[in-house]
């Protein structure tokens, strides 16, 4: 859901920035431009032949899968009165899962349909019996069996339709090239259109041959689209029955997000520990030593002791400032007390370029979302200060339906790319952990526009 929102906003904000068509995606260099429309070139395109090959392969695979499923399930059901029925059923389901992996590979290779694997088998304890129980309790196993039963009649139907249209279309289209076979070897004028005991009609004169070729042309042009419609249904079957369910995909996504959150929290703890050890802690240790020396010199040389105390006072101020900056990096007090508007204005004032901040929110979001929005803007403004070469920047925060949108713009050199493993990739991961998304529009030469989208919870 978040990705769909992000693409939508990416398209919207792409308008007018190197994309005159308003699509949000610049045209590829060297993109092929076809002279013929898609309807005319479809019969000879590689995609059409791959889809036709998918249909041809589908029938023998469906026959083997159907025979395996029906035989093994019937055998297992018949043996349920004994202990052997349960392992046989498990073998039937495992075989269906194996065929499901083959079908996903076939769909990926010939249809370009990338379907993820379903949820793996989860066993509570090791052993054969636990594995059999996991197979029988897995919804993916039974969906694979259902695919085997449904795919067979559909494969027969699609095979007959595709082969009939393809064969008749090319045969009629090329009829002017081979109609001479009938008078030379068949003893008749041409292809027989109608015949009984008294009368026969043959396609043998130039007009009839031309009309036959034109009909074949119509069949040939229509066949790729018919086959594409058939393979669309195949794709729905593969995606719906052999791929992960929405619930399992959501579980995998949440597990991944949990890992990102844990890694981010661990990295933050290491950063805080490093900053304390190298910064304020070292200063406080030095301060304690200086005060000890000043105490010893207090009677012997009061002026030197006073100077040392004065230096220590300066060190105290520096240590306090470092602790204040560290606390602001953990969670600034102004964010808790006054919200995003004041907190973002504070972080914008420390940026090396002028930043205009506008926050238009009907209420404050929950602290977790508010904190992520703050740290996202803070890191983006740090990037602007260090790398952008910009003269000005702006931060806009608003709510759109059930999403919180944060936009950071600058007029710098551009070229930012979240896919290169930079800090933007880390931001995208942190946003993804809460169903957020990061959209970066940064053409070479600028300007740079970054949209951070978060779920709205007030």
C-alpha cells in the first residue's frame, strides 16, 4: 500500500522536472520505437511465441500433475483406515508443492511473471512426524493441490483454443503458397469448403484464395491476443494458488521490518555509546583531573589554580553543549513539548543554507511517527549542508487522507540516488519499517525533491 502511494506521489511531483510528459519517469536512452502498431507486430513478437509455448507446455505438465494428485490423494484417502494413509497424503502434497515450484519457474521464464515462493513449512520440533504434520497443516500445500485439479481442465481448454486458432490462422494466411497441393496430389481444385453427393465448393479461383488469405490474416492477428488472455488466467492461477497469501506476505514483511528496527536501534545505541565515550565522557574525565590539579595548587599558587578552574569552567560548558546535542539526537525536548513545527524550525536554523519550513497538520501524530518525521528531515538537511551545494531549501509537512507527507527540496547540484547504498537507503529502510516510503527525484543538475510518506496516526 505504501509503495503504491509513493509511486503516485512520485509521478505527481515528477511533473515539470525533466519530465515534460508528466509521467514521473524520464524516457530511456535508446528506447526502441516500433514502426508497426502492436496489433500488426504481435504475431511475430517473441513475447507472443513465449506465451504460445507456455500454453503448449501447459498440457503435458497439467496431465502429469493431475494424474499424480488424483492418484496419490485417492490412494492416501483409501489408506486412511491404516496409518499409511497420512504419509501418502503428505507425499501427494509435497509433490504438488514441487510441481508448484516448477510452474512458478515456467511462468517466470515464459510469461515474465515473478511470483514469490509461498510460506515455508514450519515445524515446532524436529522429526518425520512433525514434518508430516507441518505439510498437512500448511495452507500452501492444499492450494498447490487445488491448482493441480483446476489447472488440468483449463490447460486442455487453452491448449485446444490456442492450437486451433494458431494453426488455422497461419494455414489460411499461407494458403496461396500451398493450394497447388490439391490439384497436383489430391485430385481436386483446392481446399474444400462444402461438399455433398451432388455438389462441392472448392477454394480454387484467385478471388476465393485472396479472401481465404485475408480471413487467415484476421485469425493470425487475433490469435496472440487470445493466447495472451488465456495466459492471463494462467497467471492469476499461479499467483493466487502457488504464491504467498497476503497474510503470509505481510508476516514476512513485518519480520523484515522488525529486523530493520532492531538493527537501527542497535546502531543508534552504538552511536550514542561512541559519542559519550569520545565526547562528553572524555571531557568530564579531563575536567576531573584539572579540578584535582587545581585543588592541589590552590594553596601554593592561587592564581594558577584560578586559571585552571576557569579553564575547567569552559570545559564544563563544552561538555554540557555536547550532552545537549546528544540528547537532541536521541529525542529533542522541543519535539516533545511543542511538536514538529517548532522542532523542524530549530533543526532548520542549524542548516548551513536558508531553509523555509511550513507545517500544516490538523493535529499532532503519534510520537513514533512524529519522531521518524523529525529525524528524516534532520538527516536530509544534513545532506543538504554537506553535499548539495544549494543556496536555499524548503521543508513542507502536511496530511493527505491517512498519510503524513514530508517534502524536502533544495536547489543544489542533484544526483542523489537512494539505490546506491547511501544514507538515503538507510532512511528508506527506517521508513519502510513503519509502512512508509521514500521517493527521491534528483536529476543531475538539480533541483532535488525528496518525499517521505508515513502512515497518519493522531
